[in-house]
């Protein structure tokens, strides 16, 4: 597994959740869109080692947590 794939799997899914949450103003829609993109990349064969699936899931969770925090601060 290359370092580039590891870093991208660690950062990009979380950023996608935050980006989609900022665009739609709904955390669950941002998470669903991000999961759909990750699933499409897995189906297309861009994510080779199964370890990257776990890293993607961790990144999605952190991104969802941060977007939830961001939206709560926006409400106040």
C-alpha cells in the first residue's frame, strides 16, 4: 500500500462530508453523498487493499463528527 493512497483515504472522505454538509446544510445528506462516492470508487476498483476501507470509514466518521460540530456552532 502506498503512502499516497493511505493519506488520501485518511483525509479526503472526511473533507467530502464537510464539503457536502456545507453545500446542503444537512449532515446526513453530506454523509450519504460521501459514502456513495466511496462506494463507487470501491466498485470501480480504485481502492485495492481492504485496509483502505477501514481508513475510509474512520475518516467518514471524523468528518461527520466535525460537520455536526460545525453545524451546531452555526446554529448558535
